[in-house]
C-alpha cells in the first residue's frame, strides 16, 4: 500500500498499469501448462505427490490450499474432550505446543501435550522424521483414523500439517478417515505490505501473520520504518518501535512466517532524507531531490548500511530487501551528470549512468552478504542499459514488464519471485481481479510481459498491498478486500491453481475454513451508537455533546450536536493524501460519510477510551487551551476520554 510518492508513485504505480497489466492480461489469455511442471526450488517430489490436476478427489475434505491428494478410508477421526497431542522429541513438541495453543484459541478447550504415552483413540500424533526426504522441508503426511498422525521431515512440514488439521476441525469435530501427502510447489509463498509512511496497526499485521500461516504462506515483506536510535533526525511518522517489531517477529517465528524488512534505496528515500539534504541527489539545475539518495557519495552508502545494521538488531531474517525500484521515476540520468562521471571513473569510458546505480546495488549486496543476508530487489531498474552485471545470487522480485525478462534473469542465475502488478491491491486504487486470474488458471509462471514454460528458477509469488491514496481506504477495508486474493495466492503457490471448477466454488472453499485461531475482529466497536458527552479525564478540554455512529468498516464518527460537524484531522502537509505530521490539529469539519479522516477508533484504556484516527494512526492529545492535536502514542501520551449519556 503507498501513493505515487510526490508524483512518485511508490513503485508499481499508475503509470505501470498500461504497460504491465495490459500485457499480463494478454498473456493470461493464452493457455498455461499444468502447474505440476513448475518444479520450484525446494519442492522436490511435489509432482509425484500432487495426484490428478483439477478438482479434489472424491470425498476429500476442503482446505486452503486444497489437499494435493486424498485417499479415503472407512470411518472417521473424532476430536473429543479426552484428546491428547503426542510428541516424542523436542522439535515435535514445539509444533505440538503451538497446536495446543491454537486449539485453545479456537474454543476447543485445553488439550494436553504428552511425550511417551501409548497412542489411543482420539489422540493427535506429531512426528518429525528427517528420513522422510520426499516430503522436503515443508511437506507433510496426514493420516486420519481412530487417531490422527501428522508427519513431516522437518519442523515446518509438521507445522503445516497442523494447519490442515485446524481447518478440518473448524467445521466439525469429525475428520473423514484417509491419508494425504501434501508438498508445496513453490518455496516462497508470500504477501508484501508497504507499511511505509502510513502506520498499519500491529493487531492488523498480527492478524495477517496468523492468516498467512493458516494457509501455509511463509514470507511477509514489510517496507517500513523502525524508529531509529542512530538517526533520530529521520524519525518522522509513521514508524514502528523496536518492541512492536520484535513482537511481530516473534509471532512470525512461532508460525513459520519470515518477516523480510525493506528500506527502499536509492529511490523513495524521502522518509529518511527529509532532514539529510547533504545526502540528497542534486540535479544539474541545483535542485535537490529529497526522495533520491546520491549514490556517488560514500557518506550515502555509509548511511544506508548503518540502517541495515540497525534493522538487523530487530529482524533475524536472512534476507534484506533494498527496493532499488523507480530511482529515476519522472526523470532520467541525463539530469544528473555526476552519476555518469562517477560510473566512467570507476568502470571506464564505456560505462553508463545505470552502472553507477548497479554499483550501489552490488555494494549493498556485498555488505548484506557479509552480514549473512541475501539481497532482494525489484526488477524495474534492470532495463539492460548497464554494462556492470547485478551480483549473482541477488533475488529479483518481478513486478513490471521491462526489457530484461524473467527468463533472462533466471538464465543469469538470479532467483526470481513473481510479484506481478496484476496481483496488487492499491489502497484507494487498483485492486487485483482474483476471479479473472482464477478463471484463467493464473500461476506463478505468468509474469508481466512473459509466460514461462516451467517454474525452474521461480521461487514463488506474492500479493502486494500499497497505500497510493492513503485515505482512499481504511486498513479494515483493505483486510476485507484482500481476503480472496490471499486465499488465491496461497492456493497457486502451494498446489493446483484451479482446484474447483468455478471461482464461486473456490470462494466457498476459502470461506468454509474461516480465519486462523487467535485472529481478532478489528471491526468491533465497544460503544453503542447514540448521544454521549465526551470528556477528557484530565479536564483540559471542554466537554462536548456528540453523536457516536459506527461506520461500515468498524470505526466511529463523532458529530458535535452543537455545530453539526464531525471530528477530523486534515491540516498540515499531505503525504499520500494524508496529514501525517505529528502535532497537526484535530478540528470539526463538515460531515462526509466517505471521508475516512473522519473515522476513529475508540480503544479501551484505563478509565475510558483513547481516540485514534483510522488513517493517520495517531491519537488525540489535548494541548494547552484545550485544543486537540494528533501525536504518535510514544511521543505524547494520548488523552483518555469518557463517554456518558447526557
């Protein structure tokens, strides 16, 4: 999610729709080979385990992703009050403990985890057997009968078997007897979220991690800002605190979802360069470019790598995403002669300005590799105008059709992930057409501008969420919109891209499994609609009579009964069409049901409620004179409000 930054369009933006989406839809019209040919890295044995392509075998229970095969047997497994989870080694025990937590969260009561007990009817057995190499690192076997057994060659495989079990138990305490061997076709099954500029609430991200794991997805890319201790001058809103991100990372580790951080560079760096004009690229007219890092300066490289070091203290992932997209969006290298001069000085007379850009990418690659991290970049900067090659091993996430095609990147040894623009949900803008993709049997080999015959070299695919028009939708609306594409991308990266004859049947499948245990309904409003007197508990603001009304997406509007106007935050500089500066005023404005800046969360707090804007994610603070201003909660304490019937 992110707006055309300045004109900017945060990557994969509107200018790409004509080039990318049209090309993709043309390609989708052509028949796609069966996904069993994908053969993605890490999915050895998947084709042999996948069975027939098409609908589930008869009597197969419904899950997302659909079970790759199902051999039915007589009878059923019954999960009852005496059920235990049997796990006989430490690795299996970790999986069992997580399953027990989730069964409890799903309302299945407390289930005891035991080690050396004799298996009895109703028990669940978790086994990790490294000798089962055909299962790969993430596949599993599930056998249901008088007891239910889940076996993986590794911890991740056994864990994914428990996700299948949770889905089966979400509808009934009885599981049909039978057997499945279920192995993913692609190594990377992901979601990308730009939590940059606009802060996305931590509960929202935690819901996403839980639902991803529930559907066997394993990678969450987060472009975000973590509040910096080394560069406090860069701490403009909306950042996350270290403790918030450590909490999210811990949840991801528990649920086998790797959190891959991104700080975009050398373009789109305005959140970090706003107060660092010394590092901004300056054009031939002497105009600084606040979103562009000057790659010719050693200090710029040092600044960026210091951020990598700081993030490494929070994110243990072995991947680092540097973005590297749209560096010259809306401009060209000719306006920056110092870049060409730098390239020729370092690489000779035949060097091009793009070589300076690739040089920066490669230096970051080397730095990240020395820290034990593999570099990831977007593809649009790889136009073929360079003489310096991108460092081998750099993963390229392909979203835009440019001259250098996915097949060419794979031929040069680059792992390639499909992040096609046709899979995007742009906040307040373009939304992926999941029905069309499903009906056309889209799979991760269909890129913007090219359809590959096999999946060799393709690591997987992901949907991407960007806030181009930050006020266009609230995060709750985005959560609703992303449910179908989340289920679809989980299906196409794990198994058969078309398990049901129709898209409607697939959506019924997805709806039947529901949300993950522990998922929180963030649309619940703790205050009933009606008239109230709003008071801050410290008495700094004048009490005001308001009408509280719930919005369809789970927030409230607050209309003053005296003025007839609604509470809103709108003043100050706009970023992504949103006032994101801490300290800007909260005022009464003409009520508009479509205006998301008039929507608020009433979060319970000691003695009352905190009032947080649905879009800016900043809370109301009472300043001198009783005026209301918005601030991040770690900068100034939010006011606490009471609501009483007048």
